[in-house]
C-alpha cells in the first residue's frame, strides 16, 4: 500500500503551472480560492481512504493497546518471544501494555517475565492458578486497559511491523477484528507436509485471506467494543480443557454479533512449535481433541440434532479400523499422518463426544453470545 500512496504523490508532478496561472486570471482570485478549498476538501477525503504506513499508529492516534500472552511451563520459548516483541515497532510504554498470564507454571516463567525490562512495553505479570488457557484469557481481558486487544502465543516471533499491521484496520475503523498471518518456522518445514498438516500447526499459509471467517489466538486483534457483546472465551474449550476451538467459537460469536472480521496477512508471526508436534502421535491427539471440541460446539452452540448418534459412532469406529487394516502403514513417513486417517479419527472422536454432550443441558441459546446463567457445567 505504500507504493500506491507514493504513486498518488508522483501524479502531482504532471501539473502545468502555466495553465494554473491562466486559470487564476480567468476566475479571479476570490473565486479561485473558493474552488481550491472545495477540491482540497475532496482530495483530503480521498487521501483518508488510502492505507497509509501504520508505523507509530498508537502514539499518533492516542490509542492504547493491550497485548496478551498466556503461557505455561515454556520459559525458554517465552523469553525469545518477549525479546522479539521488544524489537517490534510498537510505540512506547505509554501506549502499549503487555500482559503475560502465567498458568501455574513450574519452571522459571515468573523470573523470565519479571526480569524482562522494556522501554517500549508496559509489562504486567499475572499469576493464574486455575487450569486452562481460556481461564487465563478471560482473566487478562478483565484486567486489560487497551482500546484494542491483541492476542499472541509464547512460541511465536513477530515481524518488526506486526503490531501496527494487525491494529491498523481497527484503529482506522475499517474492521472490528483482525485475523493475522502465521507462518511455520523454516526448520520445522518438511517435504511431506500437505496443506492440512500446515493448518494443523496453525499456519495460515495455505489459506486465502478473502475467505477467513475465524481468528487464531496466536495472531489476532479485536476492538474492546467486541467485549460488550461477546465478553469471554468459553473455558470448556481450548488447551487445558477439551483442547481446541476456543478462538473459533469466539470468532463465530463476534460475527454473529454483527462485528466485522477481516484477515491481514502482511507481516506474519513465525510459529516455533515444539518439534514433537510433528509426530504421528501428536497428530492423532490433535484429531481427537478437535473432534471433541467440535462436538461441544455442535450440541451447545449450534443446537445440532444428530439422529442415531450411537450407530453413527459405531460406523465411524468400524470404518477407521477396517481402513487401517486394509491400507496398513500407507503413510511412508516417520512424522505426520495421512489426511484420511486424521479426518477419520476426528470423526470418531466427534461422535463419541457428542454422545456425552447431548446428555447435558445446552450451555447457549442457539448461536448465542454468552453462556446461559441457568446452564449446568
């Protein structure tokens, strides 16, 4: 967009000042000045629609930003993430607060955060003993002061201009929430990876930003006004609970509330996941957790009524194990998993968890924005 902005100014080099002098003479100075003010106003309106460079947006616009990181027993990774944030072009401690929520870590997390001194960020450490990422997120949201809330993870390395990039559309009023880009670290890339493997590792590289409908908490931002209608993440979802879909449900809720969500895939964060997440075992566990989380949403939020759920679960079990017997070790790599097996495991986990959830009172009105007070956990 900077090139487009520059081109607008380059076009002004074509003005013929001899024609300008003749115009002044023909119109007279008072009339010319009135016309000039009119067109100057039109030019200013047009200029305001052009996406200008966003560096230093926080100080220029007087907008306060809260960056939230939830962490548990990842002190070494967290230290590198904090260092990368210090190198970000993000204003100063008067406009940016960094909230690190420690979810009862048993390592040196507290020492890492308390020992991190920043000239750009107002760093706040919060200890949260209750288990679950969403519990930590909700605690941070209750204490955040920002006009814009930004979420990221303890294992990412943000681009130098990452923070202005994800905040600019909200600050400029063109969006209420932004899904940012996430790229997998180069040392974790494998030749066997397909698009679904990269998506499993939270990479947005296979995705078209024009079709994004959900945010990922490793890189997203939203206006504080969103919390007026969607006040919290569901603590029954996400890490420490069913495993996934916490950010998915929050995204769908804010869209249902009428907020505008867009994707901005410039200046991504680089995701440094643990290498163990490339193992087959990790993919199977992810498929199971995702199936469980989707079943929770299907029953409680979407109010799906699935006929013959037990028979469907039995059929999913048979299909998975028969195909495993027939195809055997069809995946030729030590890491990763075949897509058919991943989807089959997820389907079976969904069927199994749905049987559990359907016995419970629904936690939401259909596609509701907040949990029902009378619901039973």
